[in-house]
C-alpha cells in the first residue's frame, strides 16, 4: 500500500491564524480595540517561557493584544488570585491564560476556578467543561479543538465514524472524546487500565493519541487507512548528548498502515496555539455581543 499522507498541521495552523487575523480586524473595526489576551507565567521554567513567547508573538501577528504578567517563582496563591480578579474586571482583557504547570505552593484547581468562564480561553473551568458536555456553546480546550478542526477539514462530516481516544486527561483525552461525541462519532476512550489496547485501537477510523509515551503506538495498533493524530510531545535523549522531540506514535511504522498521520513536531502542536488565538477572538466576540 502507498505510505500514509503526512498531515501538515503547521500549514493548517498558519491558515487558521490568518482567519483569526481577519476576524480580529473586523472585531477592531466594530469594537474600537483589538481582542486582548492576558498571559500569566509564574516562575522561570524554560519550556514554559518558550510556550509563552510563541503564544504572544503569534497573538501579535493575529491582531490580538497581549498583556503579559511574568511573576516570580515564589508568588503565592492569594497574589495570583488577586491578579486574576483584576483581569476578570478589566474590559480590555477577553482571555486569561495561566501557563501550567504552576509552582507547588499554588493550587491549580483554585486558579482555574477563579477565572471568569467567559474569559477562560483554555477551556479548563468546570463551567466550560459542563457546557461542552451538555452540548452548549463553550470555550473548548485548545489541543482537542485543534484535533477536531483538522479532522473536519479532511473528513468533513464525522457522523458515524469509529473514533478511539488514547488517554483520559482533563486537558486532552476527555474533552477530545466529548468533541467527537458531539460530532456524532462512536467514541471509545482507552487508558492505562484498558485491556487489549491494540485491538481497541485497530477498530478506529480516527485514532487520537495523547499518552505521553514516546512512540508507543506502532503499526499493530492501526486499522488500514485510519487517520491518526499524535498529540504526544516527548523529549528523548540521544547518544551524542543531544535530544529530539518525538510523539506517542512511531511515525514511520504507522505510516505503512494508516491513511494519514500527523508528525511531531509540525502536527498538533501548532494547532494548539492557533486555537488559543481562535478562542480569544471567540471570547471577545461573545463578550461584546451582549
Ligand atoms: P496525562 O499524563 O495527563 O495523561 C496521559 C493519559 O494516558 C492518562 O489518561 C493515562 O492513563 C494514559 N496512559 C498512560 N500510559 C498508558 C499506557 N501505557 N497505555 C494506555 N494509556 C496510558 O497527559 P496529557 O493528556 O496532558 O498529555 C499527553 C501527551 O500530550 C503528553 O506527551 C503531552 O506532552 C502532550 N501534549 C501536547 C499538547 C500539544 O499542544 N500538542 C498539549 C497537551 C499535551 P490513566 O488515566 O489511567 O493514568
């Protein structure tokens, strides 16, 4: 069989950001200001610093104003909650992003629940989780939203497709399953306690993998012709002391069986940031509509 198509998430994300930029320009013409995104980073974790920089640069390119709040690593929970209260009340701010993970002295749950659900562009607040699961309009977590947009772009209507999601985290696996269910797929979610994972995965027309285990999914997990989205980002050490990024899917092996596969890097990662900007624009539009 022909090798699987490599899905260019990077190119798709570029097109999505261009759409957001158009929407931002229209918003600005109506509202007299740009959509605004507050970005909070606590501490100096190098990976988080890179993510935050990328988000702010891409926001600027899409006509979104960022309001950075770079706080020292010893910031306490009350200080952070006070800042969030200020941002909740700030009319220039449409979205509030708190870069995770937070230092140990701050409880993630308290922070997420303090964000105004209308400004919760990560879609982690229980109100948005509940709205998603009851089929109401909601701000939806960026990574699974990016996966859904890629799938709809390629397949159109997803009704009746058999989808398997590997992983059940609150930020990827669970909302992914919910989105696919809302799109009328038949959804199975598997996790570390599931039996016969490979057989479950082999039933999938659509396989979304968010496990955090480098190249765990090989060709034996794949139904011929399936579309495979690899959410995993794993850094593995090389013999020469360098390291490289890889997904949860063994790309070359899976490509011999699947119909299409996303690479890592250049697949789902760029879609996640593009969806953050899309959510910020959606939040701005919804806030000014009433
Ligand atoms: P979590 O660690 O929160 O969840 C991992 C899930 O995988 C859990 O549900 C766990 O099961 C399941 N799991 C672990 N080992 C196995 C196994 N051997 N067999 C079956 N299931 C297993 O991770 P996240 O969901 O936060 O992230 C997953 C991956 O995606 C990571 O590599 C992360 O870096 C990446 N990621 C990428 C993003 C992007 O922008 N592309 C954004 C977010 C995450 P159980 O619940 O039973 O423990």
